C-alpha cells in the first residue's frame, strides 16, 4: 500500500511539473507578441492606404516607396496595400475611415486635413509660399511638426508631408490673363473654406466638389473649370475637357500621409519608428520626383490641346493684391498666434 501511494505521489509531482512548464511557455509567447516595444512580434499587420490619385502620379510612386521600406524593414510583418483612384472613397470618407477604424492610412491634401486641424489652413492662404524650397523649410520645421500633432486628438497620426505642387487654374470658357477674366466662372474647389473664399474674392463662383466627381462635372458642363497642380491635370486627363490653363501658382498644395492612431498605437515601438522613418524617406523621394516631373506634366497638358497662359508680372501682382483680405478673414479660424508663427517662418525661410 505504501509502495502504491509512492507511485501516485511521484506521478502527481511529474504532472504538476509538466503543467507548470506549459504555463511558463504560454506566458513567454504572450510577452513576445505583445506591444512592449520589442521586435518579437510575428503577427502580420496590414496597412490599407487609400488615395484619390492614380497609379501614374508621383504620389502613388511615393506610397510605393513607403510600402517598399516598411515591408523590408519589418521582414514582411507589416504589409502595405495601396488603393488608388478613390477606390476607398473620397478624401473626407477615407479620413473618417481612419477615425472609425475601417481604414489604416490615407494620402490626402492638407486642405482637407485642416477640417480636423484648423492651423493647417495657413498652407492654403493664397500666394503664401513663393517657391517649393520655402514650403519645404516651413513644413519640415517647427510649424509643420506642431500642426501635424494636432491631428492626434482626432484619432489620426500625421506621418509626413508629400506634395501635390503649385495649383493652376483651368477652364473651358475663355482665356484668363487677368483678374477680370475670372468674373462669373464656375470653378470647382476643394471642400475647404479658404479655397472657397479665395475664388469668391477673385470674382468666380466657387463650387465645392469631391475630386472623384470632377472629371464628369467638367465633361457635362456642370462647372466651367477647376484648379489643381500640373500632375493632377495631366494624370487624370483634364486637358480632354479643359481648353485653357493659366499659370497662377496661387496655392502650394502639401499632401499629408496620415495613419489611424488606433492602428499606430497597436504597433510595437520598433514598428512605429520604422513606419515614421519610412514615411519621411518616401516623402523626400516623392517631392524630388514631383519636381522633376512637373515640366513633363505641363508638356502633356500642352500636347493634349490645352492652351497655357503665363501671367504678366503686373497681372500676377493684381492677383496677389486682390486676395490679401483672405488672410484677415481666416485669422481667427487659423488662430492669430498660429498665423503669426506661420508667416514668420515663411519670411525666415526666404
């Protein structure tokens, strides 16, 4: 009897040891796959990245660079899927998708992001940036970083500034070579207040409209024209339905690469840094590429049959003078302190 009890006791001890070992193993696995900042996570994560631009645009190529770096640096633990051409909706719908957790990332104009971070409206002020180099210094400086962080309160994490470039006016009614020529033109603008006020001040009839609806609206004569950088006008073939372009350079248009805060917070610290670094590198790559391609885009528009008009210095000065009141109009919405800081950085950058 004593011998039998000894066997039972020994079996109990062995079984307890096995169970303890299994428990320790499960605990170790849990720590390795957690969000502690280590590199032990092996669970694959997917970033769906939406854009209204097409596959030939330099913005798409910038997103491809982002994808390449992220997937390489994470050994494929994070994959990036790019959805161009507004497949996932217009800009506003995609930004809201980030907030609702139905989409991970979007490449979108800062003009739209200003609906969630009003100091970004400063970028839309007419003729604020005299050239791209000045814009880069402000965007990559204290102001650009400061206003990007405002989006975190809205469930968004700002990753990097890409660019769409300087915006130009097109229309299918008449050649525009002065402010007077704009009077009464029905111009599609982004759904942002500064753009609406700017074109209203210039004498146009501004019509807010989603980018995905723009080509059809011009084709059907619902609107007379629109304003976009060379790249958008060329890549989306607006020259097929627009007879005239005027080189106004009225707004430099930054683009923001933004990611869902919920998704970003779920990454390890190492993965977060990879995503941030990849966005910075891809943004610099895209900007350079866009500058190189700008003249090619312009030639595509000419070859497509659109007549391009360059403003005289006197006409350009008239445009600038006409819209100065827009700065005062939006000082409160941007925030006077933010506006002063922005204008000071622009001046210093020059």
